[in-house]
């Protein structure tokens, strides 16, 4: 039916277009003949060797008397492979005309039945086997609500809502009951425009830290005993509140973190997904587990909170990772002291206030914005903190590990998600168009400020020139600028220090490697915000890179097919192991890479960013993180203590189970 | 039928016994009347107020002409409660005579049917709803094979098998391929008799440590890629091999660790259970997990090994905990370097050799017996070690934590299971006989050398005197001595240092507390082995105890009912949280304790030792351990790294799933 509608539009535009129709469906062909009328400005096409009996009815006066082109695809296997596979899939489908026409039992009326009348008869216009987006994860977990940014009305509506919110003034402060009040100390400016003051901030001091730990300790037992279902319901309520307040959080993600609109929408959705996912996981995996055992004894395993948790989150996902850490720790029964990144405290303050609004007690989730070196040290040293969740640099994770080892008392969990040196390998069988689109997304999307972002691209030498040329073409189309505009692809980096480091790396690379392309940053933006041009270099060898560059800088290396094992070894020996991408249409190649490359997240024939909660559980190994993976099934149990309860049920007078056992 | 068989035996022994029969079953009563014949030396009994119509048929010439005693239980609720409940359960059971006789629909022939003929008709003599011991945990996991020590034939057979093995000479040495060979350096003596040399030992040196890490690193990738099913099968094979070699391991547990026969049997069974349990768990929880997601994409979560693990095990479960750590790390895909306790290296050496025999490669599981301070430090400092499992003292765990924090590189998992200060609370509703039996087991069993053993008993003051008196009576019956004899209840402690510490504590307590009872140690044993007398003290307050005493010493405190909340707080504020026991027949009391006491393992109305793999997952919180619990469902995932693999399945030409979707 879609084909027919498109055909109709094409035929109606024959003053501009010469339509060509290649179909093996007799009814479709007949419909086109009727729709086209007497105007012969179009042609049919027939694949050489296929559907000849049908096309025999077209050419000639006593037939339909239309033109038909016989065509045959010509080219090398790399060009034709995908075409061939798609053709096989289509023709092999049970529903295809060419398949059904050979089936003698099919009545001809069915075969040529009007698709429009069939569509009208359907009880539901949506396909019953294709779930609506909200139902993508089944009955137990709602998918977060999306925003269709390709729809003009939706986009206009969103702009209307966020425009005033972009101009508001926000604030960040310690959210610690019974702490002393103070006046705001500093102004917060937007990374996309340093003249734009977006809010003011009060940093937490040592007194706030002490008070917060005291509160979190006091509040713990009651919170822990509220039970899984109570807390899971609160998570869902917070998720729904975030969805309702989406425009405000999108606005803050744009002006405080410099996110593009698409990234800002994804940011809020991820936070919502964490709420719904961990609520569902808690109900499934933290409920008491009945254990098998001898008769006369009941045995169960109960999970409960550990105590006050410290959650230290990064600026690159200032709402999503922040929310993920916090709600996971909370639903498991812990109280939480959240330390947001210094650069993104406004959005964190807003999130925690919203949590209080939906019913999380104020001592159960507290916020300590301010300097990491002070707050992190004071809290990590405190024996009352029973667990730490950290996302940030490998080096800071190490400092936290040493701080908690130095204190006396129990050994507490430290869940660290840290840096990476993320690599993509592209072999000669890959589809170059797809490679280029995915490389641009992976390396330059979010200004390269994702833990998962692509840093080093290995191209098989046979296809390197071609792909580099196409990539440079694609980079020419990238627009750097104001993230408020939907047309902007790349926004600013987070702050001047990050910018300076990245620009210095670009300068160094210009000396030591081959510059392939550097996207230009419009002058008005460059002067007002902390922008870094998306840049690509070709390197001689991987040793030229010493550390992760957390921005839109791509490094390209060529490799020989015979060096593949060596490259896998190089990747594994970096010590990092976060994300890895590969493009190949050879399944043995894919299997080898999936098996041998030691990283947390492997992406095949797609971009390597944007892990979805519960779909691509996220986190690395080695220097990239301790595990368990965020948004995965092993996360929540790690935040709990376990208690086994074994009860002799016969102690009150006998074994009721045995007495009531049926005799056969 | 059992009742009738017993009645028959009693009636046959009327020259020594005057049998008394209390039954409400008319057929049973009639059977006894027939079996007893003319000899009137027995009586029937009838509970006052019950079954009167039946007993009306007994007394008097024109009846059965037998004696019938009417009885009524007299006493306080604490004496009668259990009796009453059991009576209710029995009478309430569908199968009971008194229940069925009121059912008019039951034909009288059924009611008085011969139980022997019914038993003959059963297709299986075993009850179909009561599983055989081997099937206790269902189809997926075999229970370990037990030894019925109450059966004379079995016991005799076991003695025959182990006697020669007790006299053998064993050896312990580094099991490290390609390490240098050395001559044995020291003799190993039995803790039960220091004149008895049971083997000789070579300690590992630094060279052995380096070589072992090198081997474990080299062997890792291949071992990890063998797959879950391959490794699970090896675990099961090792479990079966341990069962086959049970006599040898029992003998070693007795002579090297001073275990009693019952403890030695339990030791081997626990090791076997770990093999079967983790094999099953690995197949269930470490297999790839398919994740939901959009069409056109395949997402899965794969678990795999982390690398070389160091497993440091204690002497108190020299085979069980040793095996549990090692096989868990192995089945998850890690290679293992095992460091057994210095005091119990012979049994560990034998176990690892057996592992090599069943097919574990020699570089995959290596053994480094020797000094913990040397081996532990060298290995924990080595960046190639990717995980540590430790069971031992809280203090050594802390040292390990600091060692791994000090080294560079990744943050690795440390699973520590450490000390406790285990408490039992007994309220006035508890059944004293049961309390005393469980206290003796929990405090003095295994010479108190269990992590889970009872150290502090809180008795509600109302029942304290009575229970203490009964406990002293029970302690008088305890036999300390040679663990080879089945009559021995308590064997030696592990070595002279442990003995000295415990004896010093007993001396201090004799000054500072009230000695209730001290079991005597026969002189011949005292002179040859490291024995400590089981001893009980009454304390004024819990502060008189500063640290865990790892031996057969029980401390008793009295408490007022109104102080319960305070005691719970005291328990929670020790910082430890391993095991906790309670005896009470008040369900609200039980609920409160289960909920509020923060420990890993809670035992109600039973002893508080002998956690069974998969039934009572074991491990504490706070100073007692990091979790996850050994023998529980969260253990294996902690030993793995996680990898998400996300594949765009449409890249090869189209979305085959959508094309093959049924239309309705």
C-alpha cells in the first residue's frame, strides 16, 4: 500500500520526475498502469532473469503497450552483497507475491486482493506484533516517552516550551536538612556563552558534609524497612515527574551542560529509563528468595540496604548518570548523599528537589554540590559511609579506593565507572556509507564528551582511502554552534580547562600526525563559548596516543588484514576496556572480535554510543571500571547486603508440612 | 503401622516393661487387644475429655475387660504449649482417625482397614512426596552423599576404610608447573597428638609466587574461552571424585585439622556441595542473557572471567571453604592460585592433585602453601592478579585491602569473609531442652572453631537459672578427646598459639566473670594435643568481651524483656554481623529479631552452625565480610566481568525479523 501511495505521488509529479517502477507484483503493476492513465511518461523495470512472464504482458501493442527496461546489477561483491541479501530476504518472505504465486493452493482472488480494503478490515492499524514504543520492554517496564524531533509540530511545540526556560535563573545549593543557611557565593555561566549567567551556586562546606552523613545515618533504618514495593513505586513516580517536567530539564541540559536538543532529550529519557528499570529490577531481584531445603525448615534469602551511600556523578550525563546512581542506591534500601559534578550542579539540584516533591524524604536523598576534592575526601574517609558509586576519571577512582582503604572499619563496595580508549575496527567488507555515519555519530556526537565515544578508528588499508575521503565529506557538513538550534550537530565542550586540554592535543597532533580535517567553528561562537572543532588525524601508530582525549577528536590508523591479531592484542593491552565498535559483514570476523576484545560494550555495524538502560547495560573492565554494569541485572544486588533466615518450623510442636502431605 | 510394630515389641517384653497405650484409633486399640492375648499386664490410656465413646468399650466385664487410665496434662503454658500444638496438628490432619470418624461419607471398611495390607499395595515404599536425600534440591543439583553415622554397619565400614589412612604420611608442596623443585623442609604434626608426624611440607618461596602468576596469566584466555558448560562439567566430575575419595579426605580432616568424624564427613560433603551448586549456578546465571530491544538489533549480556584470582582459605574448613572459593572462581572463567592455611596444607595439596586428575589444567589451578605474610603480600601486590577471595581475620582482610589499593592499575574485587561476635537470644517462651541442645552444638561443636559459632548467649532472666542448670548438666556429658572416636564430642584446637590464646582468655574470665562449668580434658590427651576445655562463663555486661574468641568458650548474659531493644542495638553496634540465633515461640518476637538484627545469617529455634550450600548462603556484613554470600545466588556474578554485545542485524541487507512477522 505504501508503494502504491508513493507511485501515485510520483505519477502526479511527472512534470518534474520520470518514474521507474520495478515490481514483481502483478496487481501493483496493474494498479500503476491504471493510475498512470494515458500519459506514457514512465517506465517499468524488470530484473534480468526474474519475473519475465509478468513483464511479457507489458511491451507491445496488444499488451499494455508500455516501456520496460531489463536491468542487471553489475559490480564487485562488496557493492552487490547487501543488495543480494535483501533480495533473497524479500523474495523468500512468505508474504511476497513471487512466493505466493507458485503456491497452487492460493486462490487468485487472495493474490490480487486490494491492499487498501485489507487494511480497512484490520481491527488495529498498528501491527499487532510490533509493540508501540512505550511497550518495547514488555508489560513490566514502561519505556520512557520520546520526542519526535523530525516532526515540525512537535519541534515547534518543544521550542515554545523551552524558550522561556532557557532564560530563567537557576540555583544550586546543599540540600541537607538542618544544615546552616548561607548566601549564594558564585554565578554559574553557560559553556555556550560565557556572558549568559544561568544561575547561582552555594558550595557545600565541611559542616554540611558532617550534617549530611549524620542525617543519612539516622534516616537509614526506617528507609530500609519501607520495603521494595514502596520504594519501587516512588522511583516510578519520580520517572513520571521527570517526564512531565521534561522541558525544564531539557533547557537545563542545554544551557548548563551545552547539550544539543537531541542529546538533551536523550538525557532526560535515560534518567526516566533508570527509574522504571531499577523499579522493575528491584521487584524482580531484590524480593526474598525461597531456598530449597529439608522439610521442617524454612530458608530464605533477604536483600536489604547497606547504609548511607555516596554517589559521585560526572558532568557529561548530569541528569542521567546522576539519576541512575541515586535511584539504584535508594531502591536497594540505602540512603544517599549525592555529589554532582561541579560543572552541572543546577540540574542536579532541580532533580533532587523534584525527588523530595514526589515523596523521597529529605534525609534519605541529600545533595552536596561543590568541590570534589573537599567533599569526596571528607565523605569517603567517614566510616559511616557504607558504599560509594563513582563515575569519572580512573585517577580519581584510584584516590577514592585508597581513601576508603586507609580508614578503619569495614570494607565497603566501591563501584567505579571510569575512562576508556575506545576503538573501532572497520574491515574491507563493511558498507562505507554506514561506517561514515556511525563514525561521525560516535566520534563527534555530544562533542565527543561521552565515555563511550570513539577515539581511535582502525581502517583496513584496502578501503582506508575511500572511507577517509567520504568521512572528510561528512565532516564538512557538521555544524558547530548554539546547541539550542535543532540544526546544530556539535555544541561546546564543558569548560575552559577541558577546551584548553583538547586544543593543546590538537596542536600536538598537528605536529606529530597528519591532519585530515578540522571543522570550522563560527567566530561568534568561538569568542563566547568553549568550543573545540571536530578534528580528525591520521596516525602512524597507536603509541602516539598516551591518554584519553575527552572531546571531538578522532584518530585514524590503517591496518593490514594479517595484523588483526596484533591489533586485538594492542587493544587489550591498553588496560582500558570500555567500548569497542566494528564494521564488517563477515560473520567469522564479528565472532572473533566479540570473543577476543576485552571491553564492556561491543557494538557491531552500528554507532558505539547511546547505550540504552536495560538494553545495553553499560560499563567497562580493567582500568575502565569495576562493574557491575549500570542499567544491567547485576547492579542492584551489589548495592545490598544479604541476610539468610533459617527457621526450624517444627519448634512449635511438629512438622505441619509432613502431616498435611497427600499420601500419593 | 509403626505404632503396631512398637506395640508388638512392648507387649513381647512385658517381663520387663508395663506397656501403656494411648490411642484414639479404634482399629489400633482392637489390634492391641488381640496382640496382648490373655495376659492383662498392660493398660490403655484416655485423654480426659477426648475419645470417651471409644474407651467406654474397654472397662468392665461385658466390654474388653481391660484397665484404662484417664489422664490430663497439668502444668504452666511453657510446658504445655508445644504438647497442645502437636495435638492440634495431629488431630487436625486429614489422615487422623478422629478426623475421619466424623466424616459420614467415609465407609467404615476404609476407616478400619489393615495398614499392613495398605502398605503392601503401595507401588513405592518411599513416600512419593518426600524426596530421597540425593534429590533434595531438585533435578538440577545433586545433593552430596552422606554417611549414616548412627548405623553400626556403616560406621564399622568407615572405620575399616579410614584406619590405615590415619597412619599414612602425606605431603604438601607448591603445585606450580615449571617451578624449581626443592626438598621437603619441615614435618607436619597432628594437633591431636604432637608425637604423630603426619606428613612433610615444602613452603612456596617468592620464585614460586612469580612463576605461578605468570602461569595463571598465560593460561587465562584459553580457560576463559572453554565456556560455562565445559567448566561446570569439570566441577561435577571433581565433586564425584571427592565423594569417591571421601575416606581419605575424612582421614586428613581428622589428623591434620583435628575434626571429629561427624565434622569430617560434613567437611567433605560441603566441598562436594560447592562443586554441584556452583556448576548448576554457572549454567543458570552465567549463560548469555538476551536483552529486549528494538527490532533489527540483537542485544545480549555475556559474562566471562576476569583473570588470575588469588584464593586464601582458612584452616577451620580446610577442604570445604578451600574448594568453595576455588571452584567458584574457576567455573566463572578465572584461573586460580590457591593459598591454603599454613596449618592445613596437606589436605589442600591432596585436593588440588585430585583436581588435576579429573582434568583441570595444571596452570589453571595452582597451589602455594606457606607463609601468608610472604605469599599474600607478593601476590596481592601483583597487578596481574585480577581478584582476591579471602576467608580469615578482619585484620588480615584490611591489610589485603590496603595492599591492593596501594598498587597501580585497575580496582579489583576483594571478597572477604571475616570474623564475628555471634550472639543468641533466648526468651522465656523457648523450649529449654531444645535451647540447651542447640547451645551445646553451636558453642562447643567443632571445638568452637567455626566462624558461625555461638559466643554470647543472652537468656531472659525468668528462665536463666533453669536453662543454665540444664546446660551445665549437658556440658557434663561432653567428651573431649581423640576425634577418631565416634564417641568424642570435642577434639583439639588447631595449634599451640590458638590454644594459648584461648587458655589465657579462660584465665582472664575466671578473674573477671563467673565460671559456670569447665569440661575436663583427660590427662593423656591434654599432654599430647592442643586441647581447650569447653567452658561457660556468666558475664555482667557485653563490654567485658573485647574480641572474638575462636574456641569452645561460651559467655552468658541475663536480660530483662524490657531491655530487648537495647540488646538489639548492642548487637548491631559491635560492627560485626555474621550469625545470630534466637529461641522463642512468639512469632512477633521472631519477626522483630529477623528484621532488626543486622547480620548475615539468622537461625531461629535451631542451632546456628552448619550452613548448607545453597540452603543457607553464608557470609556476614560490616566487619564480618564484604559479601556476596558463599553458596548463594549472587556469588558467581561477582567473579565475572560483563560484556554487552549489540549487533545491528539489518546491516547485511534488511530486517529479516520484520519480513517474517506474521500479519496477525
